[in-house]
C-alpha cells in the first residue's frame, strides 16, 4: 500500500513537471529565433527545490529515524522515507536533464533571458557558449550520485537478510551506512555547486548552507548520543540505538 502511494505521488510529480514544460511549446513562434521556454526559470527553481529537499532534508531525516527509534518496523519506515526521497531525486533529475538539453539547443543562437537581474551572468554564459553544461561538473556529479543511489537499497536488503540469518551486523551493514553517508554528502555539495552555476542569490546560498549545516550537526549529535546510549545494550539490526532484546532473542525490528 505504501509503495503504491509513493509510486502514485512520483507519477503525479513527474506528470505535473512534464505538463508545465509542455506548455512552452505553444508559446514559441515559428518565425522568431530560438528562445528558451517561458517556464525555464520555473523549471530551474523546481530542480533546485526537489534536489535540496531530497539531500538536505529527506535523506538525513530517514537516516535519523533509524538511529532515534527502535520500534518494530523501524527499518521499513527508514526504507520508506529514503524511497520517497529518491522520487524527489528522479523528478529533479528529469528537470535537470530537460534544462541541460534546452540550454544546448538555444545557447548557440540566442541568449537565455530572464526577468530577474540576478540571472544576467547565467544568460551571458549561455549566449557566449562558454559553458558546456552537459560536461559541467554539476550535472555529471548529479547523474553519478543518482545512479549510485540505486545500489543503496540493494546493500540495505542484503544487510537486512544477513542480519535475520546471523543475528548480527555484517560488513554489509557498514558498507550500507557509509555508502549512504557519502552519497548524501556528495548530493549536498553538488547542490551548492548547482546554486553557484545558476548564479543564485546570496541569500539563497546562505539559507541553503545554514539548513545543510544544521542537518549535519543534528545528525552527528544524534549518532554520538545514540552511541552513548547503546553502551551496555545488545546491538540490534540498526546498530545505533542498541535495543534491549531481553526475552525475545535478537528479533528483527
């Protein structure tokens, strides 16, 4: 049921993005020189919002849940939040690909013009052909991270099934945790690079940095506190909260 809801929501998000972008085709004149679609700036903002929510908020939140709580089923709540975050990544990725292709199509013949003055430098880069956005580090890192994220649930499932079998954490658990942490960190850093590439406002850059720093400090604090709390307790599947497993063996949460 949960998977069905996540799938439906993902399809709705993608459908809305495609519908909004498809309206641009009707606004272009066949006699006029190539111009960026009217919704370009909205798509640019949406791309940043989806990716920021995924890597700065949702992925860290899913990681925190499994370290704070230890009720039965915690592992699946964690998996659900991470799957929901990946839907945001897929939506943001789709918008990013559309933006990159659109820039490539129009930059050689017409500058991208926005109503907002802060995008002037961005327009100049494109019109002068000085920025090859397909080969730029931001989309490259984004594509790599999005692809590697597909491996993460596989690592998690292998870890889970091995824990059920052996009643202890294995190297797969450590790999799953640190692989996930690395991808989240790369995603956050790439978000900052994307803001710079889009010539975002200084206030927006500061806000992004503050929220990302807050989530980082919160995550580190929770991990440290959970580690302290787990002393003297039997380690459960999450390996962080140190569930007390009295009278029920090493049952899986």
